[in-house]
C-alpha cells in the first residue's frame, strides 16, 4: 500500500478523490435537517411572492473578536404580493450568513433571470430576527420557507 503512494500517478488519483469528497460535502452535512417545506410554510408568519433585484456576498462590517466569520449574503427583493401575513412594503432586504447559507444556488439563478419573463418570481418567507433593542432584520437561513419555479431551478 505504501508503495502505491510513492507512485506519482497514484498520489494524484488519491488527491483527486479526496478533493472530490471535500467538494461533494454540503454545508449542512453536520447540521440537523430542516422540517419539510409544508411545515415551514405553516409556521411562517410572512410569506411573499418576490423577485431578486440584487444579490451580493461580502464583508458585513461587523466587528467581532471571537473569530466568527463576518461575510454575509444580502438579497434585495422586490415584493410582488403578500401570500401570508401582513407586510406593507414593496421591497425587502434579507441578510444571511455564509454558513449555513440557505438556497444560494437558487437565489443566484433567480437574480440572473430577473426581468427576463414571467417565471422570475418565487415564494419567500420574510423571517424577522431581533438583533438589538428595537432593531430587527429579515434573515435567511437554510430553514426558511421558499418555493422556486421548478422549471427554472429544478426539483428539490
């Protein structure tokens, strides 16, 4: 077995297999699974039909001392209609951490397709999170309710 690792092509194959294993891991591999989407919809307070105006990933500007990652995802939504609950705005900004990321692939696809047709809207839960006294944001996590067009982003 050790002779195989001395062989350059074999070392390259082992490295490739290890790289594929690492790349193939999903961020939520070690996290508890989210409830099914129908349960998330039942628990959601505000659900809207929306379109992505912009999507960005970058430094948040938060000052942390414990080494917590400060990169965040920001999604600017244009609200088409309210499906559940009450929300009077026509726009919303949703923030999320990079880990767990939520449906980044689907949101990216919807951002690319925004304005190209009738299938550029999707259902999204506006989940309010208090971050201080009298300060709240809409947050994104891997356990938010969402429903994207199947013909655009594929089945779940």
